[in-house]
C-alpha cells in the first residue's frame, strides 16, 4: 500500500484492510466510511500519476457491493421480524386445541382416558405397557392391527386390578407382534391439549400439561 493511501486511512481514523483496529467498530467499513475513503483518495492522489480508470471503476463496484449487502441485511432483519410475528399468531391459534405429538409419556388426569396412536407396519397386534414414575409396570393391554397404518389406543387410567390410578405422568411403550410371530418396538404418539405457546430463539414450542414442551414441527395432527 502506498504512503498516500496509508495517510488517508489515518486521517479518517480507519484501519486499512488486513490490519487490526483497536475498536470493534473499526473492523469493517460501512457505506459512509467507504464513500469518505474513496473521496479522500481522489483528493490526495498524485496529479502526475492519477488513479487508473480501471482501479476507480473497481472501487465503485466495491462500493455498490457494500451498499447492496447493507440493503440485503436490512431486508433479512425485516423478514425475520415478520416471521417471528407470524409464528406468534400461528401458535396462539393452537392454544386450547388437541395435538398429536411423539411422546413416551401419558398425562393422566382425575378423570378421562389418555389417548394416542402408533403406526403398525403390518397386520398383527400391538401391546402397550404403562409404567409409573419409578418405572414399575402398572398396566398392559393389547390393540389389534388389521392392516398396516395407524392404530389408535386409549388407556382407561386403571391398573391391572381395575383401580383408578392417581393423576400424574406415566410412561408408555408399544411392541408390535406380526401374524408370523416377529416383534418390534414402535414409537408412540400421544394426544395432548396445548396450554400455552413459547417463542424461542430456534422456533415455536407448545406447552402440553403433563407432557412437557415440544417444537411445533413435531405436531402430526391438530384437532
């Protein structure tokens, strides 16, 4: 870099490219800084050795690029803000609705039956196992699967003796047994009511009493 160019940087209080600035604000040139720098270059150039046209056009192109990037950044920030507002509206519309989400837990209330579903790979039967907070099995029941596809289930809230269990959170697991005797574990999907919605830095989250918080993209069905 020439001495004249270095003097221009110094007079403007800017750090030339490839050097470290003492303040964070001097680490990058903004649109106004770039324009000031280019103007000062023209004022301080050697009249006996003026800037080549190609060099000047190159700097103008860089200036246009900087301006375009700043405009793009502004548009992205506006789009991000609009997207956040849209997410809040989408989430508010789900409050009070039932959603089907992947979960290994069931929420048992003072009354009613927790419900859910599994995806059977073929005809056979699905055995469900309900466990308490200590992992102890409190109930087992089976649901037939006539063909491949969704198999709904409902737990009456009773243990194996027919007594109603206390309200709370219980574990649920499923095992599929095909007609040929082969078995495999299945993921369980549980129905829960949306109590509130939380907007996080990485998306929208639904608060389901007894089931916890799940991301919006985990919802398979809304009813």
